[in-house]
C-alpha cells in the first residue's frame, strides 16, 4: 500500500501532541527559575533595610514605657524636639567634629599610600599590604583594648578624650581609604596619562589635569566611608573616650534606660543626608542625559 | 584560591608599575607611604606589642597601686592559664564566639553571594544604585539598627509568630548541646532559640552579627565577581555546559579570592564583637568581646583581658597567614 507524501505529513502531524501556548503557571515557573538569583538578592536587600526602616519608623513613635520597641502612637514631636536635648546635641556635635578631623587626616594619609601601592613597585610591598589589611580584620575589641594599653603605658589615662578618640579613628579609617582609592587607581586607563605625556604635558601637569581628577571620585567615596565609620564607631571609642560622650556612646548609655525617639531622629537624618549626598551625582547624571 | 587565574587582576599590576615608575625617583613610594604607615605603626603595631607585653604582666588597674609590672625574668604565663580555665574550660566562651562567628559567616556568604552576583552581572543600569544601597545602611547608627532587631524579633512580632506557628521554633529549640556533655562543649545549652521566643537566644545574636557584617562580605565578593571576564562564562555555555555547571566550574572558582577576603573580614571581627551579644543576647550569654570588655572595664584585670585579646589575635594571624601562603598579599588590599 502506498500513500502520498501529503497523507504521510498529515499522519505525522496528527501523531504530534496538540500545540499549546505554555500556560500561566508554566510561564510563571520559568520566569521564577530564571530570576531566582534576583529574588535572593531582593531578600538580602530587604534584610539589610528592614532595621533601617524600623529606626526611621520609630522616630515617629511615642513610646508607651521607657523602651521604644513597640509601636504606640504616631507623633512628630521627636523631630521637632531633637535639638532641644543638650545631651544629644553635644554628643552629635562631638561626633561630627571627630569624624571631620579623622576623615581629613585619614583621607590624606590613605590616598598617599594608595598612590604608592597602585603606582609604584618597591621593596617590602608584602609587609605594607599586610599592615594595611590587619586593622580591617582585627576585632575592634582587640584594637580598642590594645590602644587603651598603649595610652595607659604612656600615662595618658587621665586625659582620654577628643584627641585619643580621633587618633584611634584615623588609625582604622586609613585602611578603608587605601582600599577604596586603590581600587579606583587600579581601574584607571593608563593610556590617558600616556596621551597627556605624548602631548608634552610634564609629570606635574599630567597628574593635576588627568590623574587626580580621575581618581577624585574614589577619594570622595573614601571620605564618605571614613566619615561614616568614624561617626558610627562605638567599640574602639568605648575604650579610648574617657569621659567624652560621642553619639554612639550616648545611644549605648541610653540603652539600659530606654533609647529616646530623638536618637532615632538623628539616625534617620544621617541616613537621609548620606543618601542625598551619594545619590545626587547619579541623579544629576541621568537628568543631564535626558 | 591562588591569585594567578584571575585575568587582569591585581597580580598583574606590579609589573605594569615598574614601567610606569621609571623616571620617578626610587624614594618616591617611600615618601608617599611613610606618613600613613608611621601612623599605623604607632597606633596599630606598637599597641599590639604593648598588648602582648600586658598579657605577660602582673597587676590590676583597680587593686594595689594600679600599676602593672613586666619583667623578662618573670613572664606571667599564668594569665593565659587563667584565661583558658575561665573562658575555655569552665564556660565555653572562646569556642562559642568562634562557632557563632562561623555560623554568621556562612549565613553572610549565603545571603551576600546572590546579592553581589546580581549587582555584578544582572543589574544593568541599576548597578551603581544597588551598590549605594548596599552601603547605605552603614550611615544609620549601627547601635540603633541593632536595637531595631529587638522590635523585629520581639515575641509578638510577625516574624516570630510565623516561626512559632510553622514549628520552626520547636525545631530550632531542639538543636542543643545535651546536658550530659562536658561543660566546655555547652555552646547551646538551652537550644538555638526558646520555645516561644527568639530575642535573647543564640539565634538572635547570630542574626545580629550576620546583619552587621553583611556589607563586609558583599563588597569583596562584588569586587572579585566584577573582575571576571564574562567571555569565560560564555565560553563554558557555548561548550554545552549548563548554567549551573558553568557557575560551579567557572564563576565560583574565579570568585574565590572574594569569598576568602570576605570571610576574613567577617569571621574574625565577628568573633570579637561585643555589641550583638550585649544588645540581643540573654544576660548570661556573653562572648569573647564581652569578656574582654568586662575584664578591662569592670574588673580592671588588664593582664587577663590582654591574654584573651591575644588568643583572638592568634586565630587571626593563623588564618591570614594561611591565606597569604596560598594567595600572596596583593589581593588583600
């Protein structure tokens, strides 16, 4: 028995399962599978931001008792009162002074080191790398206690305060500045500098007009990081502060008797300022583009 | 694990530098280095030596004349004996700190890897924004953020109610070190959580540590993922490896420097963290950080506190030395 080719094709088509568009669940399933890693990332971001949201939210709370852990009543009273409390104002002022000074010094020292490591080869590189890494990997308790030991041995125990806190903050900020600025230097296209030199710019001009402006964003990022690390430091400060009360020290001291919502206001303000400072260049860039 | 297989990574930099530093004077790098390194030497290295010295001294800040004496002829090794008998044998604080830190590090890695991976490969034009979001929580006081977990994990919170209703708390509570085991192994004597509560249990402390050190894991991971040449992954999939195999054989091995750097920056500082145990843990649940803090501040037994700090330093130096032997120092900074 013979069949035509057309008949054969029809038979073959009939044997195929009927074609269907994948259903909603099948498509959803596939979409979820291809986006699984993004789901986990979103979860991680939620995990990181949930406490920040709680801090901001509870700055609008009127605590029922001493402790500001449970939601009671909405109010903006903490926001209007925040600078009335001399304890908070003094602590924030001290923290800002320390953070500004230690940021300035650590950014200068750290940037110089970053240029040395990123741009030069020299003997003893390994040791230098190690000495920069160690403060980042050492527990703060160990650094704080060893600094206190040093200050005690130098008979400075009676004069612990602004100076000793700042000295300590500069120490642990330097490493983070080096890492941040060095990453920027390593990412530079050295052909830009070569081009400048080819066009008869001397070394100084090349540095001032090409290298430094290109590294500057890294230096700014490092300064922001150093400022936040210093402003926020508690453990090392706790060992080196003596009677001085920085903002984290105030929060720690207030914790046993209940942290006032005003402290949350300070936290929220810091967060908003930082977000604006960090996001502004990005926003400006997008607006200019469009 | 070694630095070599990462294309275009820092390991290639020094050779390049030689060419670039031709023409500058040979003392230039030292002039650039010296102010900052001097600062680190005086306020990091010298204090570490002072700490070692203190750990072998005798005396107390609050007893006698409040001074300490050190002599090479009479090194006070007994301080270490005290530290071990009090904080390793009588109560397992040293081991507990390391185990809490280990669990927190594993959790950090699990949470941070997908995040860093997404930012490096899947974020497109949102990449910079996401990077900013990773460090943004840094800017709110970390003490406030840590106490915020007291709200999130309070007994009546949604999270804890959910864990209780699904039976998770029953399971976590059942994970404990049996009473019949010797004292030095009693790390979770009352279970990972309570039957109805999470706050003031080991889990709350571990979660707090995980939360606080997450950016220190995410950023090095991102840095090493970002450096991966995407063409290597494409080559793997072109040669018919599945997405998972390509990840297992190409992406993950190439990201190992970041995994290790992140682990170093998370595990060791976490092992000495005093804040999470104090704010989120039970009153009697202290870790090495709290022990050192208390011996310094409350007891004034500086030599004992110093020997506890040195015990942590030994763990750090060992881990860093193992890393440096395999991968060198270029990828550290």
